[in-house]
């Protein structure tokens, strides 16, 4: 069974139902299939087409290109076009792709111009025979930051992505009456829900205009106007909306479910958002790209506390979770097929299909998993092991602070010292928080340096950009 099997069933059931909306453009389920088939037919006429790069921004065109690629029995590799040319060309070379689907003339940054296919200029070809796609075939390669400094391709099979899409559809009761808001870029694994879970259930996907991400009040107005019922996004954006989204004057009457993942949601902001949206169900979804979602927690408002981080909850997608030396180990149908490097698939799991996440976790008294940060973010200060998340939590408890991120900087005497970047509320001063922090944290955990920013730096997928933060810290 392929990732598109459920979509194909839906386009037979409800061919004229609107599937995708982007601005003034909209396509029905039948039109999505027809347009994807035209491109798929062309791809199948090429001598070799196993891996296809999608050089298109999130939206209808990119969705059509992705569906066409899968229909042609190839795997899709979405690019973040905001990346430097050197990084984009590294991914193209590392993935050993046969085609690049873009729009318009071949861009100057591309080092392999002969691979470029303009989605608007592809020639019509004769219909091709339907291809049988194996469940263990690679459906997507999502490139993430690698520990070596180069991007690392996470290869996901049809089976893995479909396992998550089916679980999410069942767990969150996604149906053909739902209107899904989509903001996650397609190189980010949150998009698997937006595209494949939503369209497998007959829902309509509404692409959020990118310009609204930095304007929370306009974003909430858009969510209201589009009558959005379900949204899967990152906590940093939801925190922004809780603080400046004008939710008291823009009630989101149709919104029923918010899913969030990708980073820790600070409890004070989550409590505020839950208060502003009393009729919305919230779910904390956890898992690295390599496992998609392997754990989730339906937010229990009665248990929220500003002084305690929320749990990541219970196993999701029939995952089997174990803790090995504080590290979460996941065995799941969701798990990656391997890392794609230099044109080859390299194993990433054990023979038992167990993946070591590198995340530090524990079990609470209720048997729920709790997340304590990345093991590889842990600092060693004066012989002490220090978790930046604990310092961040202490700083975020201060009412003057809107956002905070802690990193380690080199220190000649202690190896590393924590340093903090903070975003303060209006009319607040840094001096207002330093003394209380010193009273809260032991000496070796106190930041040796603070910098004040207008906003934290973020990667395209919405997560904190710690590398840029380090550069800002060093230059301040």
C-alpha cells in the first residue's frame, strides 16, 4: 500500500471536493490527481527517475509535484529555498537526484542545470501504465542538520509515513469536514500530517500565507476567516499568538484541535493559550524526524503548572519505547529506513528496528514520558553536567521574559559556561531578572552572559537556530 492509496480512494469518493486552497487558487481532489498524473507521466518517460528534488515553496505547485513524484514511484526531496546555494547544491549532489522540479527558468544558484524541469513547461505525454509501489520503498528524504556540519538525509518509507498518517487521522478524528491550516515547510516532518493525513481523510488543506507568520494578529484573523478546524504547528509560533494574537477580540469559533511539536512549549504560554481558547483540544506530539511522532500527550488543563514542564506522554503509532541510560530508544513502524548519504542508504536502526534518539527522558508517577532535553545539548560546567532546558525554564518563569534560549560558550577555566539570550516584555529591564535568577540557580548554572534580542533566531522549520544564536552571542 502506497502513501497515495488513501488519497486515491478519496478522489473517487469525492472528486469535486476542494482539496487545496492557496490564496485565490483552489483545486478539487479530481484536479489534484489530474495535474499530478500529467507530471507523473512525464517523469516516467525519463531514463531514470528514482529521486526527485522539489525546488518549490510550500503550496499547491509543490504538492502537485510531490504527488506526481510518488505516483511515478520515485521519492521526493524538498528543498528549503532560503538556504544558501552551497547547501542546496550539496543536498542535490548528496541525494544523487535525477530531476529537479521547479518553476520558471533554471535559477543561477543551481550547479546542475540539465536536471531542471519547469513545472509549467512540461510536455504532455502518453498515459503510462500504473505502477505498483512497495510499502518499503522510499517515499521521501528530508534533510536535517547533521553533527558533521553537513545536511543529513532522513529516508522515510511509504510504510513509515502512512503509519503516522493513519494513526493521526484516527486519533484526532480527521474527516472530510475539516479545514486544515498548513504552515510547515515541506522539508519539515510536520508536513506529513498536512498533506497525507488530511488528504487521506477528504479534508481541505488551506496554505497559510507566509507573510502572516510574523504578524500574529493578522494570522488569527486569517484562521477565523478560513474557518480552520485543525492546525499542526510549532510552540514558538503558538506562544507568539498567545502573547500578541488578539485572541480576545478574534475568537476562533471553528477551531477544535491544535497539535504542536518540534520543541518544548513553555508552560506559562501554553496556560495562557489554553485560557484564551477554552474549547480547543491541545496535543503535545513528540518525536525526532527519524521517528516522526512516537509519543503524544493530550493536554490536561487541570495539570498545567507554570513551574512544571508538560510531559510528552504515552506511546503513539504503536511505538515501543524504552529508556537506556536516560536515552529514549524507539521501535516503531514510523522509524526511518536509514540515512541517505552520498547516494547510498546507510542503516540508522538496530537489527530490531530500534532507533536511539539522543533525547533524555524519564517516566513520571503516572507512567508518562517526560522530556529533559537533548543529551548532546548538555553542557559540562566546572565538572557539572548542566541541561540548558533547566536554565531556560527558570528564566521563563520570570514575568518580564517572553522568550529565552540558553547555549554553552567556551570558558578557559571551566570548559563551558551557559549564556542566555532573552526577549523581554515592553518596559522590562534585564536587571529585573538577574538577581532572581541568581537566587534560583546554583552558581555553576547561572548564565555568565545575557543578551537582549527583539526575537530569537529561527530555522525555516520554526525551531530555534542555535548556531546563529552562538554567532550573535560571540559578536555581542
